[in-house]
């Protein structure tokens, strides 16, 4: 159910590419669990145990990079593909 709520549609991606705040928030929400996985680090403690945690600075860096790259999304190519799918009746 959560996947359906966070599904990225063509309209959301298109809005995110032009900088719509609501759309960029949906993109971030869609990738949140993956970003947290990437930002999870293991740190050895003095007693020998290992502490696993989400490095918030790393998480924010990943989110900022995602926001920068949204602007580079190839909308022309996506529009051609979307048009082809419409033509084929998909």
C-alpha cells in the first residue's frame, strides 16, 4: 500500500523537473527508505560492539544530490516514451 502512495507518476516527475516543491517532496518520499539505507553506517564502539545508525549529514547530502539531478532528468526522452505508450494503447 505504501508503494502505491509513494508511486512516481509521469506528472509528478514532470512537476519535479520544473521545480514544483510538492513534487520534489514526493520524489524524496519515494526514495526515502533507499536513501536511509545508503546513509546507514556501522561504527565500532570502544567496547567492541558495533553501532548501526543513519548518518543524517550523509542523508542530507544524498537528498541534495537527488534534488540537483532531478533538474537533469531527460524530459524530452520521457515524453517521447510516454507518447509511444499512448499510441500503442498501453
